């Protein structure tokens, strides 16, 4: 079924491709590389324009740093690619290191039952909350200290920018598209391995070093300011007009 669907989707996209004057916008370096590999390079004009967020929704001018427990949050549909079950193992690892750790999982989808069963299996009902879908996540982000992201593939990673603008420290797996956002060890951490122990150790080390945590939050916030939707829209309009 998956193969038939992808064939149909490819035909649909090629049909649209013939009608769109062969112009494309890529939202990240990874999508740019994908298109140059998958589409005939001499038949279209590919423009690179990174995605953006509405900074006014998430921008936090101040966020008192009181790290008395490890408060984690993640946002995304509960589907295999988002890989939230990995974060359940991360929480279990941190808890077994005798840290007070809590994770808020925002989102819903077909993986919910599987994640829930894993939470029950590891006896983490007091440590992990499945919040379901929420329209506005600004307040939820501001209740956390760390944004953790476990997606295996990511075209860009808007929610990472939203977390940075909310002054959270970001720890993420490498989904390729989020490479454009994270300067590893400077404004966040990006882990190439799907290793919950290494991921957990990064969170613990940041939690245990408030100065490093504060510096990373500051750098992350400064990075997010470069991706304001108002600047993005002006660039997009220029592309359309050209």
C-alpha cells in the first residue's frame, strides 16, 4: 500500500510541477540537497528560504532560572517518525540516576497506546504526562526548562525555534533538517546516535551546570530571533514577485 501511495503521490507532484513554472522553495539545507538529487537540476529554479515562526507568540523577555528539578517537554504528532517512545527511555534513565524528572508530551496519534504501555511498563506515570493535542503551547513551553526532540527525520524543526524563543535549552536527535538550527554545544545539543543514555547524560550535565545551561538558553534565544515570520514573509513576497 505504501509503495502504491508513493507512486500516486509522485505522479501528483510531477503534474503540479509541470504547471508551477518549475520554481521551488526549500526550507532547509537538507530539503535543498534532496531536491537537487531527486529532481533534474537543469529544469527548475530552486530558492532556499528557511522556515520561520511568529516570534510574538513565543518570545520570552525573561525566564527565571530555577533548576530544582528536570522539567522536559516535547511537541509533535504521536507517529513512529517522531519517536517519542525514545524519550520515555530517556526519562527512565534519568530517574534511575536519582533525579526528579518530569516530561510533558504534547500531541496525539496512533503511537499513543504504545507510548502509554511503555510508561506503565517502566512505572513512570508520575514522571510522564500525555497531554494530547493543544492549540496553544506557549504557556506549556514556559513551564519547562528543556525542550527534547526525538524525531528521526525532520525537514526543518519549527517547534525547536519556538522552544528557543521561549528560553528553553534544546536537546535533539539529528533529524537532518534541524542541523540548520542547532550549533552543537553552543545554542543546543544535537545527537547523531539514537542512544537514550547519551541523550539523558546531556540533559543531566546541563541541569548540573547552571552557568552552561544559562549560556545555552541565551544563545538559543538569540538564534530564534533570526527566524521571525515578519522578515520571512517579506522575503517570500519578493520571491513570488520575481
